[in-house]
C-alpha cells in the first residue's frame, strides 16, 4: 500500500521577509563600519604629512649648518619639486615653507633676529575631510602644532605626543 501525504512538498528557500531582514542588518552594520574605516584611513595618511615635515626640517637644519641660512626652494634642500608648495607622500598633503632671513644687530646693544623657518602641511583631496587634524606645522625650534578645521589646536591628538 502506498503512503499518501497530506502535506505538500515544500520548496526550500528564503522568504522575502528573511531577505529584507538580512539586508537591513547588513545596512546597519555598514553604516557603523564605513565611517570608522574612513576615519582610520585619514589617521594613517597623517603620517605622510608628519614624515615630510620632519624630513624637510632635518634638511633645512643641514643646509643652515653649512650656509647659515635656510633653503627657500625644494632644490636648495635636496627635495623634489621646482617650487614650494610641493605635494608629498601619496598626494594627500602639500608642504609649504616660509623662511625669514637673519637680521644682523644694528648696534652693540641690539641683538638682531635669527633666521627662522615654518613648515606647513595642508591636506589635499579627500584628506580635507579630516577635520580633527586639518593642518600640521613645524618650526626651526622643533615646535610641532596641528590645528583642526575649526581652528582649534589639537597638537597632542595629531602629532601623538
């Protein structure tokens, strides 16, 4: 005798509701993960700016040790590029240099002013969206400063001190 089944054979698969639930969960996870990923990428690109400033500062000090003046062109400090500002690293920062020449004392009682430089790295491309560390500066004394896009100083956050 053959068995008869009162239930139909059901095709296995996903229902529309199950697919929608999975899509909603995936969208929520992506909405959380993507901003964090973008933030970490921006933080990693800051290294290009800091490395370029430290390298350029060392080159400026080397030039100063032999010529008693700081270099005003990339070529004068052995850096690639025809003129400042130059794009550094992976192209997410631009470095510029401001140099002031030393002024000799005008009398026995005056002290004059020493030569100085100020290196600045400003973001380019998608890195301009990094509002926490918008720009980096470094001077001849080794003072490291970083500012946010709102103008607030964020040195310890950005330079890692």
